[in-house]
C-alpha cells in the first residue's frame, strides 16, 4: 500500500497512461509490474525492475540533492521517515501498521521515531484541550 500524497496520484496516472504502455506489455495482465524493466521474460513479458536498480537510482538522487547524506538515504530509512511523519501528522499506529504491511504492531512501533519533546508536547496539547472544554463550564 502506498499513500498518494503531494499529487503523487497525478504523477502515477501520467506514468501509467503515457509511459507504462511504451514498455510493450499488456497492462491488464494480472501481475504485470508497475515498474517494468527493459529486460523481458522468455514469453516476452516485461520483468520487474530489480531492487538494486531502485537502490542505485535512489543513491544517485540522494547524491545529487542531498550531498551530505548519499549513503544515509536508503529505502529502509525512507520507510522509517515516512512512518514517523505519518505518526507526527496524526495517523494512528494501526493505520501505519497496515500501510507498512507489518504483521505486528511492535514492529511498527520501532519504525516510528519521535522528537524527545513528544511526550511533553502531547501533555501540553492535552491540557489545552481540557482547558478549552472547561472554559464554558466555569463561572
């Protein structure tokens, strides 16, 4: 499951409608790869892009746009970052677990990294909500 945020849906639609067909595979075939390789199976259907191709492309992009972090940005680190941002943005752990495809909530909890002030910030926010609810009740 991939959440389509920041107009990613529009980019994906463009890719499927305008680029994907250029690989010459039947996009209605069950199991057809979304990211096809230029390599073909024996029956002529497109193979999936390999993990190493994706990793090396990510490394090139990180080197170009994040020169201080070229070895730090990996697919695994992006999963941690995404999980943390979703949590800090208000998504609950069960939804993040489903998004990441984890069998156990404990695994998801290890993916979510929060700032050191998270507990204090949550406490203050809770106190402010409680004060707002009581505001009209007090004389």
